[in-house]
């Protein structure tokens, strides 16, 4: 299988190189023929830069305000074509990165066996990826203002593909972990870069539909991942997961070389090395502490030390960034009320969303005994519905704003999350699928609109910092939500075990007689002593108590998630329609420039 895939990938690369060469030559000849009559006009109003050469002027590698307004007013076909190709390249990159991130969870047990590693060691395959991602995201604002779109995206995809190849060929855990770190280095750049490009090439009144398309990658890939991973792990080796992702990454690299254009303004800020160190220690320490708290508890020494060090470093980072003229991550984005408000709502929604992502697999596989493939198939209808709804929601957002969508979506999310708080050992597969699908429908109405509304409130020069901050907060919220809800589940499970034990100890005499009768029957049928029969029955009883207590713990965690969604629902009534500051003034200046240019 590996040899076949290697030959397939090699042939695919050769084909893409030839295809890219032919297409590039044809494209150059067509553009040259089309641009001869309007060379002067194109040089004045070109919407995207097609070269990676360093510009003569400091800000020439940008979508200029004049070109942006010209596109908005006239809707040129050429610009739309450029935008469509840019969108498709970026969405494919985000889809591949997010798909890779969700494939690993189901494959961990098989990887533990093949690599002969413990559960705690295996967790680093996902934890390490998440840490590198979380640490890199705050730095992306600097990267986006320093490097061109093409260079940054192509470098990110090459790094991601290289890391994927290392993982696929890894003979041991150390090399696999190195490959995951390389993967995360590339993947951490892709999402903020894509968001920033979308904000740049689309005016606020058209961003909803564009962000809805982006939501397809953000939502569809994480939900399809477990199904695909479950099937592969059951029938093939886990290394095939990386061999599936690798060709997609390579294809996107060649598509980016062919179609991607430079957009956005580069300001070439000064590198804040101390800020990078503080943010790395701060976000890395906090994310690590949240991740380990879910496994080891909040009283673990490593959790407490890393959390304290992370908080102190983050406080120093915030203080430093607020006193710099060109900060690494501009925290002044929180001066804009709608951005701040929507960020708070997004944090609550993300924490609640992780309840189903983390707790449902525990319930389905550990309690109910469903296979990874069955669990993935249960989640698939919700993923498909969310993928279909995301562009529709984006178009609705452009018309009516985020508040009606958020109110309706959170209402559905509250009802379905409350439904998950009443699971039992007899809840049917179909009912769980219905609840999850309905919950995903509610989520599809609110995730992207809320984030887009907040980013629309920012001026153009803060777009890169807003996207970096939004993605950072979502990463932290996801880690915090996971740790918090797993802690709630664990603590409440322990409580319910004690509660069930007290019920058994204080139960009536007929129950104890039935238990003794079962012990004697088991001893007689199994040809063992009465004592051994009683021990076996007690073990079965303990297993049943553990199962029921875990279900109750999961239900309690979903109750907490329901409370989070209720708070978010109340706050959603106060979300206002955002307009970038001085948008009208800038548009008038742009139109004046266009009139002067035409005259």
C-alpha cells in the first residue's frame, strides 16, 4: 500500500509540474494580450500583485483602496476571477490542515500499540500540535505584515507537507513528534492568513458570504476527520492517514504557485523578540496547563507551575504590547466594543461546542461500546448539514446581520445541549444522531457570523491583529473548555460513584438477598466457590456503577455547557451591526481619487 501511494504521489507531482508549466505559459500570453490596450490603467488600478518581487514603494504589495473601490463599484470580471482562485486555494489549505488535526484522536490507540508508548506519551501527538499552533498564532500578525501572501502561504503549506511526509515515514515516536511540530508550524499560519485575506479583498457588506465559504473548511473537515480516521484505523495502518493528507497538501502548493496573488498591505514592523518570548511562554504555559489539567487534575504540580508561569508571562506580554508603538500583537483591538463583545460570545460558544466534541466520543465508545467508525458515522450528518448551511448563513449575514442568526442559533444549541444532559445507557443511536445534527444546525447559524461581525468593526490596518487575536482566543477557549468540562465530568463521576455506593450499602434487604442469590447461581453454573461467585458479581456491579456514574458525570458536564450557551444567548441580544471606523470617509476619498485619475 505504501509503495503504491509513493508511486501515485510521484506521478501526481510530475503531472502537476507539467500542468503548471503549460498553464503558466498560457496564462502569461493571455494576460499580455489582454493588457496591451490598457497597460496604463492596469498599472494604476491593479487589484492584486502578480509578482513576488520586492516593491519599489513600501506598500505596493497590496490591494489598494482605489482598486478595492473600483471593484466594489464596477464589479470587474477579472478581479472576481482572481478572488475566486485565491479563495479556493486558501480554503483547500485550511481544509487539509484542519482535517489533519482531527484525524489523530481516533488513531491514538493503534499508534500506542505500534510505537509501544503509554497513553500520556501518546497524548503529546495531539497536545504538542496544539501547543505549537497556539504559540504561533499570536505571531501571525507580524508575519502577515512582513511577508507577501504568496510567500507566507506557500511556505506554510510546504512546511505542513514536509511535516506530513516525516510523520508518514516515522519509525518511532521521536521522529513522529518532530513531524507533528513541523506540521503545526505550517498549519498555525494558514487560518489567520486566510481570514485576513478575506477581510482584505471583500468589503464589509460582502464578507458574510465569503466567510461562509471559509466556514465550510472550518466545520466540515473536523467532523469528517473522525469518520475517515475510524475507517482507516479499522482496516489499514494509521500511517495511511498521513499518506492521504500529503497529496492534498502538495496539490495545494502547486495551486498556490499558479493562482495565488499577493493581497494586503505590508507595514514591515520591527520584530519584538522579547514579545515573542513572552507570548510563547505565556500562551504555551496556559495551553499546556489546560491540556494537562483535564488528565491529571488542577492540583498536579506541573499544571500549577506551568499555569502560574504562563499567567505571569502573559501579564508581562500584555503590559509590553500596550507600551510599544508597533506591538507584536496589537491589543488595542479591544478598544472596539463590538469586536470585544463578539469575542466574549465566541469564547463561550467555543467552550460549549467542545462539550460534544470531547464528551460524546467518551460516551459512545467507552460507555456504549460503539466502534470509532460507528461514532464517526453518527457525527457525519451534522457535519454535512453544517457544511451546507455555512455559505447560506454567510449570505443571510450580509442581509440581516449576526444578531438574528446568533439568537436563533443559540436557542437551538441550548435545547439540544440540554437534550445531551439526559443521556442514559439505553439512549438510542438514532436519537443521539438527531440531537447532534440539530446542534450542528444551530452552531452553523452563529459561529462565523459572530466572528465576522467583530472583525468588521476593525479598521483595515488592524485586520491582521484582529484575526490573530480572534484565532488565539478561540484556541485558548477550546483548551480551557476541554479541561474545564473534563474536570467537571471527572469530579461529578467520582461523586456519583460514592452516591451509588451509598445507595447499595443502604439498600433494602430484598436487594441484598437477590445479590446473594446471583452469586450462588453464578458459582453453581461456573463450578466455582460461593466466595468466587460473589466476587465476580461484585466486580460486575462495580463496572455497572462506574458506567452509570460516568454517564451522570457526562450529563452534568453538558448541564454546565448548557449554562454557557444560555449566557451567550443573553449576550447575543446586544450584538450590534458593525461598520469599520471611518469607512464612509475612506470611501469618499477613494471615489475622489478615482475621479481625479479618470480626469
